[in-house]
C-alpha cells in the first residue's frame, strides 16, 4: 500500500478481476506530458484531465468530474497519478481499465481501478507525493529522449549536489523555490527525502514530501544543478533557503525530466507500483 513501502521495494499490483465495482473509485494512471498543457482542465481541452473526463463520459454515458492528487504542469509526466471520481454505474474492475483505455489517446493509460471509501479524496487524503527528475548529462542534447529527460551539457559534481541537498530536508519555508504564480496558502512544506544517484550519463533526483509548491521540484533541481556545475558552492542552497526570495535562485529547470511517481495513502489499500524504479529502468 502507498505509504507502507520503503523506496526501492518492488511490489506487484494485484491482478485485475471481473468483480463489479462502482460508487467512489480511484484510478491510477500514467501519461506522457508532452502533448498536453498540464493536468488541469482548460477551455482548449488539451489537458490530461479533459482527455480523462471525455473518456469517462463516453464509457459511463454521462459526465463525471475528477479530482487528482497533484496538478502537473505542461510537459510534466506521470508514472503514477491518482484520481478519484464518483461513478454513476457499476462495472467489472477490469472493464474500467480496458474500457477507459479504449477511449484514451496512446499517451495516457489507466493502470488500475479500485473502490475507495466515500470520504476518500485524491488530494486531501494524500499524506505524501513522490517525484523523480531524470537528468541527462552530456555535451550533446539527447534526441532519443527529447521531451522525456532534462539535459545538462556540463559535467556535474554529484557529491556537492548531495551535500547541498541535505540542507533542504525537513520542514522549511520554501518561498525561494516556489513560483510567483503559486496559489498555496503556505510556503511551508516537509521534504522527507532528496536522493541523487548517477546511472551512467543520467543523474536521478528522487524527492518525497508531504506536498510540493508550484515549480518547487524544478526550482530545487535548478539550484542543485548550479551547485553541480560549480556556479555556486553547496552552502549557497542553505543561504537561498533562508532568504525566502525566489528572485535569488537559479532558473526554473525544464519540465521534460519530471515524473510524478507515486502518492501516499496509508491504510487505504490502493495498489502500489514502484514507479520510480520504472523510470530508472525504462528510460
């Protein structure tokens, strides 16, 4: 279950059954963010939410509003996003997956469907979110991974990046790492984990927090890349955090390499997929 698995554990999601489910349902979905203008519905209808709600309406025969765990920006991907909605019909569990996928574009897929309690809320019931930023480090941009990884042309000092990352762990005011358009009531967040690993020419940054501010992950990545490139010493990140001023930070890093990989719902019993490991092994 989400929130009961240690990072790196391999847990297989349960086999989908023909058991009929309805009422309040949760969906686990994955998507390639490149074709869409983020998650949240917009007038032009070119968002992940619009595509999902269109598929739901076709499948159940009437509109169904969805709520997600975390709104992703344009170009940001999800290996495991969690959504809930109230279904007006009862269908076999496996039909929710296959039926909805038949109405979705190839860049979006439902991974599982599960019944949840009536008071379950994909956003407010979540106790944590997991992200991975995959960075390609090479003098030449990576055409085979265009739009799927971030790119840094300069070699990085990963040890210095790790040292800088330690000062961000814990509960802090992350104003220096939030977008000026961020609508969160408070800039205070608790960052539980920030690990940096090198895999050949890739550098993966894995983050787990109770919640994230708008652009928080991409701004953290930008600051740590500055440290890795030698443009700033590691302790500059501590000074930046204390300043609570976004104008002093590094530029917001590209969305290309950012993946939502999981959401924590302790005790709910939703299928767990080790999506962070999938990113490392399949990109």
